[in-house]
C-alpha cells in the first residue's frame, strides 16, 4: 500500500514493450526512450553487457560466449529475467528527479490475444523493475488514442497496428473492441523475407540489421515513381567470403509481397466479420494504420486499392501507442474504461 501511495507523487510512465522496439513516455516530458528491445549477455559470467541500441549493434558480431537476445516474441515476454532487467535499465534512465522517483505508476500495452499467464508476466516484470502500480491496456486501444481516433463515440473505427512481431486489427466503438484479428505476419516477417530473397537470388547470407535497413530505406508495397537502390552486403554462401550486390526497390517489393498480402487478408477478414452498421462507418471514415511497419512505402495505397476504403497512416505511427498511454496517464477516467482486468 505504501508503494502505491508514494507512486501517486511521481510522474507516470507509459511503456510500449514491443518485439523490436521499446518506447517509454514520461508525463510532462513526452517520449523519452525509443530503443531496440535487445539485450547482450555474457553467458560465462551471466552479466548483461549492453541493452537497447548498444546491444543491437552487437547482433551477429559477438563471440560464442556473448549472446544477443530479444526477450519479447510476438509482443509477449519470452524471457522473464532478461525482460525485467531491460525494463529496469530503461526505467532507471528516465526516472524523475526527487525522493519518490524510483516508483512511478505505469501504463503498459499488451496484445489483443494475451493470456492470463502472459498478463501476469508483464505485471510482475514491471513491478520488479520498480513501478508502484501497473495498468494494462491493449496496444491497439492505446494506438487508437495516440492517433486521435474518437474511440468513445458510438461509431465504428478500424485501426490496424503494424508492429514488429504482430499485426493487430480491431474495430473500436464506445471505448471497446467489437471485432478483432491478430496475425504474426508483421515487420520482422518482412525482414525475414528479404533475408530469404538474398539467399535464394544471390546466394548471400544477410544479417537482421542489414535486412531491416533495406526494408526501411527502399522497401515498398507498390512500385515507386522514382526507383531506389542500395548496396546489400553479406556473406557468400558458396565461398564464405564477403560480397556485395546492388538491390533495387522492385526486387524488395517482390520479396515482401507475400507477407504484405497476408496483412491485407487479415484486414479483409476482420471487415467481413464486422457488423454492417460499423462497416458503414469505416467506409465513410477510412482505416487508420499505426505502428512502425505502417511506414512501409505505399502500404496505405496498396490496402486502399484492394478494399476500396480510404486508408490513412497516423502521424508518427511508431509512437502512437506510447503517446496514447501518455494521454491515459493524464485522463484517469478514460483509463478506467479501457483497462485490461488484472490477472491477480
């Protein structure tokens, strides 16, 4: 009880704990952390060597006794101890100055298909990292709020949250989710597509960071008006030596086409099972895309062409969820309406 009481005096934190990136919002300061969800561990000493972007730089470059690990898979905690240490590290970096600065109230997002066991893992990890209280909200609800979608109105709003590990699609009305679907085809899937393409077409083994960089810089869902290209560097499968090829956006578009089409399919499936009154609202207002993968060039137009409904990418889509959590910290009445019931 004392921990909760002291937490009232501290600025709250909103945490978007993602498979690829962790973002933290602090009341009165905005988004203060946006780093990779990667941890580097020395298996000989069991010590953590680096966390976040510093650990990401080590991916594929470490000796056998140093392991770079991602403690989250598909939006849920896969390695509890490492996730707790990662959270503790990030929270320690942003804690407010003052006597009670180590015990903030935390709003944190969870996937739509989260289980009771997974909810408890998130709660326990955040409390162990130093929070006074933990409030769980669905990531897609937070994303909708961050994208300024009027979720409290009696009207259908479709939001597609395209993260690293998950694609979540939801129809929201009156602060609640009426219909939803989840797919594990998301940003990381596109990276894997590019890695597979490089191996099949060029006999080239690519690293995860290189594939993600190619996706961000020249990846697209549709042909681009101005062709783009960049060097693709890796290891030759046959000789084992370093090699470089030039890859263009048309090749990358072809590489990710199947995964992009699967994302479209999950959106269509959600629409097909949504009540007609809400579909009529969505047809009029359009679909909102949030999450980092929403920045894939031409994705909004690709979806809109197929389903004949306007599609809009939210402003700064990667930070939508954490900004929504920040809004909830300032609006406790709305937070009470959208909170996910505790597992305890």
